[in-house]
């Protein structure tokens, strides 16, 4: 069921930067009242000021259920939440055995735990009203394993699978859930990565698909179009063949490079 964005209450997590910022701006441009959540609240406030009166900025740690509950409660002061965009996420890179357990658990708590919490908080109300839409921003890494970003890959597989399972549970309702699966997006998360040859999108491209999903409610959307085939190929190939291809193209060194840009992002997300 399509939702009318004009006058709707739309919540965007990780809305202070990149995809989240572009999405908040795109939703506001279509008449939505946008509630922007971000752990770095000053970035969310900058976005809200740029948008104007139709946007509100709040501090949000999606890994903390109490913080997320407070965020949704504040949003509901504007009215029932019609749209939740679970966008917040981080990507830790490096060999699995060399990363700290703390940062690995934090990555899971943000990328997967935050999606679980957000859906759990808004879905009962949406089902009671028989109206609403949830967008879970995953990644093509949710269809293809990525050496050098093992936990990130696992969380995005989890988001895609969670979305699919819950869609099956609520299939008889008019509430919809769309999983958006971009390849590389030109944001801070990919800065410094050796991703030449990988299909890339701008944050605005992803935002456009998120907005469009409010109209069509399709289960999964890949960016660029047609990339879903690569996920099917990965799962159909013998594991040894897939591993050989990834080694041949230097996948791990490309995704976990040693340069200042990549290090700056890793340092920030470790905090």
C-alpha cells in the first residue's frame, strides 16, 4: 500500500550525513515532517536547519533501545509514525581475527540490532492502523560476502533476512517493508576504499529509491538496477570458485586499505 508523504511523519536514523541526510531532504521536499536521528546530534541539527520548519533533530543511539524508544516517542508527538528509514550503520574493515571484539559487537548492535529495535518499536502501531512503511537500508554486501568486512557483511545479510521474514509475517496487512541494497555509495563510509570498477551511487540516488519505495512498496531494491543477479550468482557458485575470484581481484586489500582517509573513518567509528 502506498503512503502519501505529504503531512506524514517520517523518521530517519543516521540522518546527519550521507544517505540519511539526502533522504531527510528528499522526504521534506515531498511534504513530510521529518524527524532526524543521529548519534552526532550537531550534524542532525545542521540538516534540520537547512530543511527548515518541517524537520526536527534528535540525538539517537540506535544501539541503545532506550535511546531509540525516546526518539520514537518524541516523533509521535507530531503524530503516528508513517515511515521509518533504518539507515544508521557503520563498516569496520580489516581481518576478522585482528579486530577487537568490542568493535565487532558494536557494529552488530548498530547495523542489525538497531534495525530490530526500530522495527519492533513502530511495527505494532503500523499494524494496528493497517498503514505504514519501513525502509531498511542494507547493502549488496547482504547478498555477497566481502573479505575484509566480515562482520559488516554478516549484519547486512541479517538485515535482508530479517526484512524478508517479517514481510512474510505481515503479508496480509497493508504495511510494507522495503530493503534497499546499494553497491558502493559515495559517502564517508567508502572514503579511501579501493573500489574502482565497483558500481557506485550518490547518496541522492539512494534517497530517490527510498522515496519511490513509499509509492511502490517493493520488497527489495538494488542500486544500480540489476545488481541482484550478482547475489544470485554468488550463492550459486561453489565457495572455492567465489573465493578464487575475490583473491584474483584483491578484494580484501581493496576493502581494507591502509590510507589516511580510511583510517580517519575507522578511528571515528571505533569511538
